[in-house]
C-alpha cells in the first residue's frame, strides 16, 4: 500500500495557543498526559521539503510523534524503548509472524514530528492547545531523535525537518499501524525500568 501524507508542523499555527494546563485551569493533571506515537511498518518511507528529499529509509518503521505540553524525559524514554522493541516483523527462520523488532531485523527508523496528533475538534476547527509549544518542542524533539540514535544506531535513525511543510511518502507493509501512548506520569518510572520481555 502506497500512501502520501501532507504534514504541516508549523509554528505559525500557534499564535493563539492557550496555556490552560500551566495556568492552572485544571485542579489536577488531566488523565491523558502522554506522549503519542503512530508507528507504521513500512517497506520504504521518505520526507520531502520544498521538492527535495531530506530523509529516506528502506524497510523499517515510520514513527509520527506527538509531544504533549507536559511531557518529560520519562515519556521520551518510554516511547523510544517501546518503538525499538516492538515485535512487528516476522522471523523467517521460525515462521513466527510477530517475532522480531526493528533492531533485530537491522532495519531503519524514520521519525516525524506531528503535533496534530493532539488535535481536538471544536466545531469544525481543530485546536492544538495541549501540544507542546514550538520553541520548547523543537529542542525536546531533537533530544528524542538523539535518544533513538544512542539506543540503536546513528545511521539507522532518520528524521524530518521540524517546523517545515513536509510531504511524507510511505509504502505501508501489511498494512501494519500501531498507536503508542506513554503511561501517566505517576507510572512512567516503573514502566521505563521494566525490562523488555523476550518470551513468546
């Protein structure tokens, strides 16, 4: 399956972004304070900016990442660990369908920042106030990319261009698409520390 995605991760859409969470409008933290990721198993994927290809991978995972305004390093740790260890690939030797991770297959990862994962419809217009503001999100996203590269291999982790109007092209293998959310902050430390299970 071949899919083209238009992705606009543009700071100009944030001029009227409210700060309801940090300004104390909630008496307690919302129940879904999480980093989000949409993970797609692909035969290939690439990112174009202004007509030029800036990143491309062969077989592996395309990961659209949404960063919440209150996300921390614990959320980034969780998403990184889960993406790299998800068993979404078949094992040709054993015949098992869901048996190997992207690292075990020696495949690649393409990360794309996608704040619209936090879109909330107000009438017919989307609102993105719970996503992290661009000035903070840019450095947070850069550190997330570095985290993936340190945890796997520098040359096997690619990314798009933060804040750019991107065309994301992919050939979805399967198709296989999974959604991930980091745990609530009170559970993050325990979840990240838990070793990845290797048993079937």
